[in-house]
C-alpha cells in the first residue's frame, strides 16, 4: 500500500449502507442491517478500530470488553484488495494494546495461523447459542 493507512477508534464518518454493501461484496455480511451495524459498532463496552485509506473504510475490528478481565474480538474484516498488507495486524494490535490484563477470545473458521501469529492460542472447548431468532431484537 503506497498511501498512508489511517486508524480511528470512533465510528465517525462511516456510511453504514456502503459498509454493508462492501461486506456483502466480500462475502462477510452476516445479515445485519446498516442500523444494526451502527448499533453494534457504537454500543457501550466496544473498543473499535477502523482502517481507512483516504476516505474509504477498508478494515474493521472491534472488541467487546467488560473492562476488567474478559474481551471478545469480533468483526475483524479487511477488504479483499488490502488483505496481507498489514491492515488486520495493525487493527488487532491497536485493540490488544487497549485491553491490558484481559483474556481476549475469538472465533474463526479460516484464519487460525494469522491469529496465532498475533499471540492467540487454540482453546479446545467453546460453546455458543443463539437466543430466539438470529438478529431478532
């Protein structure tokens, strides 16, 4: 990447409809509406890192934290043309720097080696459930 990457910690300036379209084009859309995306990224307890190239949002990462001992890394996405260029690494390191002393967990289907390179280790057991219907509020 020849242009400078800019990381922000606030959701100011995000066009949520355009972000949803970018996620869908990248096959990373989990069905949230633009309003649900905004609510997810701006909820209390969220630590956010967004990657921008000029005025284009090219990466997201957020951590849900209790502020004491536990956090969950979610919504780590880098637009396909910018993968393997350090964007994801920069976002995750920014988040981890803001979570000292916390156990940070995540789920991933495809990128285990990437997260291991950042210090994550496989934990053998994990369970989850969806209460009611997915994205029902």
